[in-house]
């Protein structure tokens, strides 16, 4: 068996007759044979199918038997999933398979790839992966994944191929992968590390997948194809008899090529340009290149079409065809016959022609050739500068996204350039850094697209565009919100089939692996979104499955409410009602507001009345009223509802201040409920009364504007148009005023059309005058509402373009990393400019402080941190600065900084850190002075214990015991006794240690918190065992503690965390005594993954110190998170590098799937590698992960690269839609005396809702159990 010389475009024609039968013909004058009635399956609906149609001839002859046997093979059951057509060149292989792809049998879904060097990036493995991935993503209704490296793309392809096969099987279909021209694979012969397409084809086939390939007898199967691969099985080979008609075409094509080579000057020029360009030029392109007349050029090409040249349709635009050689052998022959000077002249003209379009800013009429095919004319290594220039050309890539609709082509180009640069003999970190910056700018710009923009396109009737746009939004949680919006819109329009497809996409998105663990709150958000999506799509069974992941009872009721709002029928509604009734019986009164919303969504008035929160919060009552009035079929028939609505309305509009957004939302909800009940006059009175209330003077202008905006919209809904407009115009911030006017216009469009048009114009004027891109989205919706569809489309396009423009808008982490780098180099001017121009007001001071700390300027950092407006962030930053200063030993400065912190919890923490250091150094006067200002119970206990330990060091045991006994909180006192026990045992004072241990036990018995009792008892047994040096006994006693923790019942998470924290102590004890087998066993037994990861890290490090790399590697592979597995394996690799060759160390990276994890791996190796050798590791880190994370390594290995990055960013670092709005908001705040970022209601609520993160060693294991006095104040 072997591969030979074949290719795409063998001129055998295929078509369909008027009666639906297949027409097969090879050559121009052959007899037509009808194969029979066509019952077509489907090929993947991607842009690639258009190219295949260009390959497929118009007619095909003498292939009825082959088409029939292909159909039988694809529908057969059982083993034997490979079919190989083998034939020499010009036998008709490509024509047969192209026809099959375009017209597959019924029940067959086809994805295909035609290997050829005549199409850009279609001649090797990377092209195969990119093209097939695109088709698979289309089949599975998902976006093409972001830029993938050579190391990860194959795994993605194979996984998605299996998934697509299973998807087709579930729909009663068969997936077939067609690969034509395996013998044309350039990867078989180019470069010692190249890999073949054949080796990438799956060895085992799932879900009935079939693979059809074609190739010539020579060359043989590539060496990298495994011995057991199906391609090495002779039984799959089927010899394809050459078509006599195809041979006629070959002779004609070769004769015609010879005529062109000896033809007129114009013919020779056209031939030379098509050879130099590699094909892909249109008549217009050739006219511009030759100066000839388009009509004459077209006539020349048309006479050769079908023999020497093939006319392909445009890839993206509707427009002219482009011309390529009909066969690879023709291109090779022409290239050989033309002299080097002739081809060099044409290449020079191509460069000049491309340069003209570049100089014009790649205008809208830029040829498709220059966007897709042109880069392949450069040799990747010899023309590296030209390849780099194209790959980082922002303007060109902007034009590419305009033409193609996505950044996939641009990112593919950049990724190819990165792969080449990273594989070069000499590592050019400057070029690699510039490519990485440009790549991240493209991948990041979809992260700023508004999640409601796809919904606007949907409303404008551009449904396909809306879905494509939503599927491209990043990151995953933002794409989730955009998809959910479209799902609801599809369902509302009755298109539940499309809603179900998008819901499945949402499910896939959630199931995708993540580099970092999913937080509990994030998991709950996803579950709620999936419930909503499946319920809206009418799949209540799938919605209930999604609900099973929800453990919190309140969220469970909210999810059930979502189900109810989606109008279930029959047994589904009965199930929801039954669950609601059960919850009414069992749920406590605290959950009655949530239950009320559930009954309201079901339209069940009587049970809603039973659970009405008479003593509840007025805004909860208002929201429930709105739910009830909207859900009940005839709300006017329920006097109780009207009475309650009036009562709540009276309370909301009582004299006082319209203080914040919650009250405003409640007023609007009640007014809407009254309008639905039928009392519109009362609704108007409520809204007018609310609008007359003074706004709270302590609120930010932003929040006041939000209140007025909601009131204006609600007033418009009850037909109070003039007053609604008046309220909207009271908004001081032009951004908010533009949105308010636009929404009032949208609400009133039907009733007051003329007035609405005026409001839309005013809204757009306000948005444009302030440069508020974000406000244009609301204006576009208003234009649509008043019938100005063209204006709405133009504005929606403008919003999209503003977010997709490839200007490099630095994120805060990027700006801070760059600023730190330049500050370390001594360039403070550039560092300051980066922070000033690239961060929003609320982030700026914190970024400045980080830079100052990084450059060891603590006093400057202190000065800057004091200017942070957000009190919590200011306190956290000052605490961080204190820790840094303590590490330098300057306790005087640290004390001045710590005591300046206003928030008591943070001040206490900072002072306690100083006390630890001062006590260790014997500075007890400072310790006692600081103890007087530590008010937080936990940190005061920590500081007191530190002083006690210092007393024991000086032999004053009685004073130490008195200090610990004075700790007021018994839980914290217990920890103090245990730390004292450890110190006393170390010093040999066993009797005193036993007394302290008794005190710790007494504290544990007195604890009011079960989790804390478990924690303390576990710490007691561990302290005793560890102090005695008996980890086996410690492990036994810990198991008892674990059993005790399992009896705690409802607080299972806290129990798990508590025991996990304690087990880490055990692992550390086993490591200390050298029992690493026991340490590994204990580490694996920890249930909490975060604690297990921490314990495994300790054991891996200990094994490496011992020199046991093999066991350390095996243990590192068991880390519970992807990112932590990367960190552990990188530690192992660094140890290997220190003792031997780099190949075994570098091989470990292949075990990591996620690109950010690989970047972490390479950065760790770079940090552990001295000198120039680290450059290659930094290059791989830039290739895989965010460029700014590699700044520290770049600074050490190639500091000049930072200047190149700065040049690549340019002045565009200072602008962008969101940043511009933020700046103008700040200017408004300054003009009105507001504090920028004072904290809107939404921001404060988000802060209140956030759970405190688990602390490290300085935090109690379960902070919620402790006395919280003093936290969050000051």
C-alpha cells in the first residue's frame, strides 16, 4: 500500500438532472449516465462546503457503482469503519469524493477535507485540523475554539469527532469523515518534527463513525502511523479504476498548459502570476496586476476553465470567482517550466500590489486573496519579517473580521506564525511577544461585546447573525447570558426547536472542562441558567435534571419558580404544583417570600395569600405583587390583590427619601401590578408621588440616575409620556439620560409615534455628544421600536465594530504587569503612563500601589494607597503593604502604615502581622502597644498568643499562661493553648504542656459551635501525636475525629473543610518525621479538594528533596485541579532540569490539556532555568498563555521585549468603549463633586452577597462560626 501523486480538481463533472437523478460525466463530450433518484443526506453546513462545491464537477460519468458501494459502506453496521480508494493521478478520485460530499446519501452527515497545496493552509495537518474543526463545530452548533497550539489541537479534534458521531447517532444518522489526497500531505516530507494527517485519523471509531480516504499507490503510509492503525490493514483498500474520460481531460489540460507556456505575452504573464500567487486570483486582481483589460483576461481564463484552471466561488463575499490550477501536477509543471527570474518578477509585483492595499488601510474592496491566500507566498522561515508584519497588522485583521464575520482566520494566521517562531533554532522573544499581544487583543475583544447585543440583532430579524455573535462571546459565563437571552426569545416566538438546540449548546458550554475549580456561587448561577434554558425550550425533563445540582433550598424554590414561569402543562404542571404544596408544608417562614413568588408564577392566588409575608420587607411584597398580577389570568377578579397593592404603595410613597434602587424597583413593581389589576390612575399616583420624593443626598449620582430612569420608563408604560420625558431629562449624566430617553421612546412608540421619534433623536444626540458607545444599544432598540430599522441596524453594527476593533485596550492586570516591569527597569515615567492611561478610576490607585511595592518603594505605595476611594479596597491594599514592609524588617514604618488603616478588621490584621514579627524579635513593648489597637477578636487572639509564645522563650511560663487565659473567645483561646503546647513540648516543659492541653480540651467542650468543637478536638489529638513524633497514632485519632465530623448533619460543607484543614496538619507531621508513604496516603484520603491539593504539594516537594522523582511525578499527576496539576508537574520538571537533560522535563507538558496550564508549566521552568536557555521556555509560555503573565520572565531574559510590546500596544492603550464611558463618568463626578466609584447600589449589593473567601493559615478555619464583631466595620 502507498500514497502517490493525486489531488483536488480532477476535471470530472457531477450534477443532478431535472428529475432528481444523478448525472455523471468525465470530460466535455462524454455520454450522460443517470444513476437514479437522489435522496440527499447532509454535509456540515460550513464555509468549507462552498469550496467543495467548487471542486465537485458539474457532471460525472461511469461512477454509479462506486457511489452505490459508498452508500452501502456508510449505512452498514458492524466493524470495518475505513474505506480507502486507491488510484493513480487523474483517475477521478477527487471528483467522486467531492460529489459524494456535496450529495451524501440519506441519513449521512459528512465532514471532509481535500488535501491540496493549491488552497491556503490545505496541505498539512494544521490545515486539516482547522477545516474539520470548523465543520464539526457547525454540526454541533458551537463556536470554533480559540487559538490552539499544535500540541492541543489534535486532542480537541478527536474529542469533538467522537462527540459529533454520538450526536449523529442519537439523531438516527451516521457521521462520515472524508479525506481526499492523503498522498499530497506536505507534513509527511517537511521538517523532522512534522506530523501527517494520516496519523491523526482515529484508530478506534465510536458511534458508527465511518472514514473514507483516497490516495495514490505511492508514497507509502507515513512512518508516524501506528502499526495497528486501520490504514495499515490491506482489507480496507479498494482500487478505483481510472476514468477514461478523466484521462482525456488530463491530456487536454497538459496540452493547453504547454500552449500557455508558449503563448502570448499576456497569457504567459497570467500564468506566471497564478503560479507565483499559488492561485486564488480573480479577473479583477489579475487586471490590476497586469494592467490588462478585465474582459480580455476573463476570456483567456474561461477558455482554459475546466482543463488548466478551475473557477472557485468566493469564500465569503458574493462576487467574482477566483482561479486556481485544476490539478496539483499542473501547478508543479508550470512552476518547473517558468524561470526563477520570471517567477521573481511576478512575486515582486504581488508584493507591490499588496503594499498598495496596505498603504490604503486595507479598504473595503481589498481582494479576498490578500486576506487569505497571500501569506502562503512567504516562506515561514526565510521571510520571517514579512510573515510577522502580516500577522500583527491590526487594520488587516479588522478587515478580515468584517469580511468573514469572526477572528478565526486571523487567529489561525497568528497561531501559525507563533508555532513557526517557537520552533525556530534561534528564539526571537521580541517577535513572539508581539504576536502574543496581538493574539490576546483579538481573543479578548469578544469579551467586551454586550451580552444583550445578540438579542437586538434577533429582534431586527437577523437570527443567524445573532446566534453567531452570541456563540463568539467570551468568557463562558457571558456567552451563557447571551445564549439564554436568545433561547427565551426563540421560545417566545414559538421556535422551541431552535431554543432546544441552543439549550444543548449551553449544556455543552457548562460541561466543558475548566482550568480552575468552579466556585459554589458560579455553579449555582449555571444551574439556574440551565433550568431556565431547558424550561423555556419546553424540555422540563432536562430542566429537572439541571435542578438536581442545586442544593440550597432557596435557590431550589427559585428554580422551581422559573419552571412555573415557563408555563408547564399537564403532568409537568402537576409535578410543580405538588412540589410547591410540599414546600409550603415543610419550609420555614423565612422562605415564604420565595414561596410566594412560586405561587405567583403558577397563578395560584389562594396559597399565595396563605404565605403572604405580612411582616416582610416591603420590596419583597412589591415584587410578589407584580408576579401575581402578571400570572393570574384575570387579576381584577381578586380584591385582595388590589387591597394589598394599595397598602404597599402607600408605604412606599410615605414621606421620606427615595433612598436607593430597591425602593425605586418596588415602586415600579407596584405601579405595574396596579395597572394590570385595572387601577391605572392609582399606578400613576404612585409613580408621580415617588418621582416627587427627594433623592438621598448620600447616594452617588449614578444611583440617583438609575432611580429616575426606572421611574421614567414606568411612567411611559402607564401613558404618562410628558411626565416620563420630564423625569428622564432630570438625569444629570448624559449616558443615563440617553438610555432613559431611548427607553421612554421605545415604550411610547405605538401610542405617541411622533413624540417617540423626537425622543430617539435626542437620545442619540446625548449618546454621541458624550461619546457613549454603550448607550447606543438602547438607542438602536428605540429606533427599531419606532420603525427606523435601517438606523437600528446601523447603530447595532457600530456598537459591534467599536468592540471588535483591534485596538489594544490593556486590561488592569496587563497594565499593572507592564508598569511593574518598566518600574523595575527604572522607567517610572512609562510605568506611570501605563497605569494612568489604561486603568479605570477605581482601579488606578491600587495598580499604582502594586507597582510601587514591586519596586520596593513602600512609602510611595502607602501614599498612593491612601487615595483609593473604596474603603474596603483601600484597607486591603494597606494591609498588603504592611505585610511587605514587615518582610523587609522595617517595623517602625509598618506600624505607621498599619495604625493608619480605618477599617477595624483590616487594621487588626495588619497590626497582628507586626506583632508576630516583633514578638519573634523580642520587641515586647511594641507588641503590647499594638495589642491595644487590635479590636478584632480573632486577630487579637492571634497577637496575644504570639506574645505568650515569646514569654515562654524567655522562660516566663506563668505570664504566657495568663496571657492565653485572658483571651475572651473560648474557640480562639483553644487555638492559643494548642500553639502554646507545641512550644512547651519543643522546649522540654512536658508538665506545663499537659496543663495547657487540659485547658484546650475545656475550651473545646465549652464551644457553642459543633464544627469548631470538631476542629479543636482534631487539633488536640494531632498536637499530642505530632509533639510525640507518632504520626501513626495521630492518624488513628484523626480518623475518630473524621467520624465525629460526619455526625454534624446539616453543616456538612463546614465539617468537610474543618476536617480537611486538620488532615493537612497530619500530612505535614508525617513529612516532618520522614514517613512519606503515610503522608501520601493521608493526603489522598482528604475529601475537600483544596485541602487535598495543599497536602499533595507538601508530599511532592518532600519526595523531590529526597530525590524520588518517579514517585513525585506519579503523585503530582493526582492533583485534583488542572491548574494545580500543572504547578506540581512543573515543580517536578524544574527538579529534573537541575539534574539532567531537558527532554524528560519538557515531555511532562504533554500531560496538560489547557493552554493556561501549559503556560504556567513553561513559566515555572523558565524561572528555574538560568541564562539564555530560559528563552525557549518563555517563548512557549507566551505561545500558550496570556502574555502579561510572562512579564517577570521576559524582564529577566529579554527586557528589550517590553519595549516592543509597548510599541505594539501604541497609543491605543488609552481608549475603548467601556473605558471612555468610565472616564466621562469620572469627569461628570468631578464636576458635580461626587466621589468617583462611590459604589452604586448594585455594586454594594454584590459586595454584600459575596461570601468571604476561606483564609490561609492566619484565618480561622470556618470564619462564619467565630465571633464576627468588628468585621466589615470602620
